[in-house]
């Protein structure tokens, strides 16, 4: 799993490819349509697409004549899970910090005598 | 890419899409001064920093502008060392570098800000700038591998004993 995720992150490290992915979130598009906003050749766009395809981020239908590029949203779910694990680990660290801070609070503001703590 | 939760007290992580940055936000029931102390007092820091399930030993600690720090984390005879410099320690900010000694050429620039929310609450804004996307993502990935289960066990125990 982490191998695929490495490819995903490597693929998304390039600003043009991130842009293309952003474009594909709205709808499928042909290579020509994807190339339009950029000052690059269709060949260069195809090269970027191959990287995205290898990472499993996009797929191209074999049947249709215009072979539109399709975004594979499930891969993003995988990444979200990955970051969620990192987040949980940070959260565990912060809960230990909560305990330390609660102690500091008690030292600085000891409960007054006669009141329940 | 952001993961959030409805529980506002829990940590929020954001991996920036255009820069190799990880941003973390978390609210605490403490003042900025207390949060600063928990980050700069070595004994307090060692109690919570982790990684999960590991014993932290402070080797070097000079929490002032230009001072340096080094600590080790160990478990079952395995030991990992981390070091860096406190570039700036202010009332509500810490700017520091962070290096894992297993990869001595890699360094992250960390900025921690303590935002006073009033009523004894403070929001921590932590930003880590890594020197490449590859480095950033390897770092994120490490969250999966290092002691996740041990950390949960420790947390469960703390929850059960009412410490959390």
C-alpha cells in the first residue's frame, strides 16, 4: 500500500499534474481538453497523464473513441486514511500533553480548601 | 488534503498541496504560558513528546534563542535520536529546527504558535516545512509505522484510569 501511496505523492508533487487532477474533479476530459490551458504540447500532457495513470490516480476508457481521462477518487480515500493515521498519532501525543497541562493548572491554581476538587 | 473531525478538541492535520508543509492545529485547556512551559521545560516535554510507546531521554536542552536540543527515544533496546536548534523562543512562539539523526542531512523548520482563545484556552498552530515533498510524505507515512498500537494501549490505560 505504501508503494502505491509513494507513487501517488510523487505524481502530485508536480504543479501541472496537480492542476490536471483538479480539472478532472469536475468532469472527465480528453487529452486535448486537458492540454488547452497550458503552453505545452499534447505529448507533454500525455507524459504527465502516464505518471498519473501509473499512480492509479486516473484511468482512460478503452472503448470510447475520444478516450476521456477519468479521475479515480478511491485513491484519494486511501490518502485520506493515511493522513488520518498520522493525525491520530499526533492526537495521542496531544492527549499526553493535556495531562501535563492539567497538572500545571492544578499547581498554579490549587483547589481552595473546603471545596470539592 | 485535510482531515478534520467534528470533535473540535481533536487535532487537525493539513498537508499543503503546493509546498512541502504539514500544518497541525489543536486546542488546549491551558494558557499560552503553560503551553510554552510544556514545550520548553525538558522534564515536562519528555513526558508527552513520544513517539508513542517510547521512553524519551533528554540529552541536551537549552531553550533560548540560538540554543540547541537533543533527545533520544527508545524501546526494547532500539534507540532513535533527534536534534535541532531553538532558533527563537518567544512568549507565544517557538521557531526551531528538527532533524532525525538517522537522516542527518534532512531538516524540518518548525514554527509553533500559541494563540490565546481566552477563558484559559489556547490554540496551537504547528507548521513543519520539510525540504522536499518526498521527505514530507515519508514523514507522514511514518505515522503508520511507529508504535500506533502501543500508543493506543497507553491511551486506553490513561482513559481507564481517568487521567485524560
